[in-house]
C-alpha cells in the first residue's frame, strides 16, 4: 500500500511538471511573416480606434469647447498661472500626456482641471454678444453653449463640481474636481481628478475619463523625499467597452551622484492591442553622451500571450540615432516604415519617459 501511495504521488508530480512544461512551450519566436501580420493587424486596429474616438460626441464637444473664446479669461488670475507653483506642478503632472497621443486626437484636459474654480462659480451662457454670467449656483461652475454653432439653443451644458483644495504653505492647491458634459440632455463625457499631496517633494495624481464606449484611467506619482533619489511611477489604461486596447506602465528610479551624474533604473511596458513593448534601462546619465544606445536601452516586442515578435535596435545614420525593428531571423527594417502608427505611439511614450527623467 505504501508503494502505491508513492507511485500515485510520483505520477501526479510528473503530470504537474508536464503541464508546466507544456505551458512554457506554448510561447515561441514568431517568424517574419507572423510578426508582420501581427503588426499589420494592430496598425489597422489603432487607426480604427482613433477614428472611433474622434467620432464620439464627447470628444467632438470638448474639442469644440476648447476652440470657443474662454468664458473664464477675464476672471482667472494670470499671475496664478505663471511660475512653478505647487498647484501648477501637480496639475501638469495630471495633464501631461494624459490621453492617447495622436496627430488627429487632442484632448484639452487643461480646460477641465482648473485651479481658479472659486473665481468663476455660477452659470456662463453663450449669447450672440459673447458670454453672460449669473452668480448661481454658488457651488458649481456651469457653462452653456450651442453645438453645433448654428444650433438655435444652448444645448450643451458643462458642469464643474466637487472642487476641493488643501492649504499648502499658504497656497491653495486643488486636490479634486469633477466635470460632466451633457448634450441634448444626455451625458456624453465625464472627468474626475484627484491629487494626494504629502509635501513639496511627494505627490500623486489620478484622472478618470469616460466618453461614449471609451474610458481612461491615468495615474502618475513623484517622490523625491528621500535624499539623492527620485522615484516616479506612471499607469495609463485606455478601454473600449471595458476591454483594454492601450496601456502604459512605468517605474523609474533616479539616484543623484556627487559627480553631477545620475544612475537611472527604468522598467516600462506599453501595450497596443495584443502587442507588448518592454523597455528596460539601467545606466548612468553620462552614458547617453558617449555611449551606444543599444548598450543603454533594451527594447523588445512580444505578444500579450508571450510570443517573441522581435527587438528594436538603434542605428546611427548621418549623426542621428534611427530606430529599427529586428525580426527574430535577424532581418532589420526601419521601425517607422514597418509600423508608422505604432511608432508614433512608441516614440510618444518614450519621449514622455525620458522627458520626465531629464526634466
């Protein structure tokens, strides 16, 4: 009987290892044709999603509102908008690269995350002679205007509400605001912003946006409260009908050294459709001045199921570094040629990462 128990256990153990082995064997290196097909599919889907985004009422109305003369220009304090105040630092962290960047897509979050809420409370209505203002309600900012421009009535209502602040070294800093856009009585856009501020060197922001079938959740944080070290984090998720089609995640550590250089450790991931870009960097800033980018930055492409699509390499051409994609068979092609739309998203993400590091 004892031997039977041991044999049964051995069989179960062997089965478990076989299962794990099969799981590992499920991933593979894609051929050039397979890689090209995966990339082409995601390129097409990215274009389709971009077209869907700009076709929603929520997107079109927020873009139209941005191009109207602002009702707040005469009321907002221009002095408050200058310099590097804590309010501006926190709000810039929230609005920087909040949306999926695209030459045809432009969200104007700076029109919704405002720090002069208390100066512009009441109702602002568009008239043939410009904006008119009423002092009610006293706890909200309401903006009414026609859309499209030829509409006979003010059929769009934008409401700013739940505005909160905290007093920080004598400065009033926004810690929360919500916005909703209603079009012909139907809600077509929402935004909720919140900030957590520990001190001048440690704060974070969160922004959630919904419009049509789309939703966005973006979080960023900065912590320089530890001597000679800066920690930054970024999380961005773009969904349609509850399913993620685009996301960014990054963790960055910058250690300041006595020789006026810094050690940088970066781990980041960008997902577009079923393609997953993995970015790693572990180097001193001096390496960027004289080093080979291929020895500094590791950039690889996988499917979200784990298949290896290929790698990216930098090639120096006419004194400039050009990004190439390297298939698993060793063939190389300029990234922007193979994946023009995806390359724009990748370049934007990397510009944001390195802009934060070297700001």
